[in-house]
C-alpha cells in the first residue's frame, strides 16, 4: 500500500487516493486546484459540498436556493462562483456549484487550498475585455 501526501494538512496517509478539483471564479479571474486528500479531509470537504452547494447531477426539480458556501448566509453581494468536481473512491464523479461572499473568500480559499492572490495575465485579453481582480473597481 502506498503512502500519499494529503494536500490539506501536509501529512501522509495510506490507502486509495480521493481527489477534489475545486475552482473559485469571478469574472475573468479564477483559481483551480487538484486536491489529493486523506479520508478525513476528503469527507469534510465533501460534506461541505453536500450541505452548502448544489449537486449539478441532481435534476429532480428546481435547484434549492443556497447561501454562501463558506458561511451559509443568504445576504448579498455574492462575488465568487465556486465549482467542485469530486471523485469519491469507487464511485462516479460528482459535480457541485455554489457561491462565496467576498468577505468570506480569504478564509474559504485557505480551507480549500485555493489562492485568492492568483494573478491574471492581462496580455491574454484585449484591453476592453481585461478582467478585473475581485473587489477592484472598474
């Protein structure tokens, strides 16, 4: 049995790898990661997705109204979209989406291994379409 490093917590674990691909987006800005997780961290992040996100694979009716993935509050403004693709052990992939307040973004990014300071390459956009950093005035 192999030992893998958990991407959250910097510890090793034995057993099959479980992976979550989280992404935080706002306009043209985004940060994405691949998280290889120990069972404890995987279960905790999956539980957050199940409780506070919309399961993209559930088409049984209109999606429920959900608040901020981080704090659960329904107030506005919501500044970020959150997406996660989850690969549980021996199961089909699951996709989730939700929203995050700007005031919650720093703590949320720390919990999910995302980098709120990730830069955008302004040269990849024409000047009139250049994305703004989250929270930056136009």
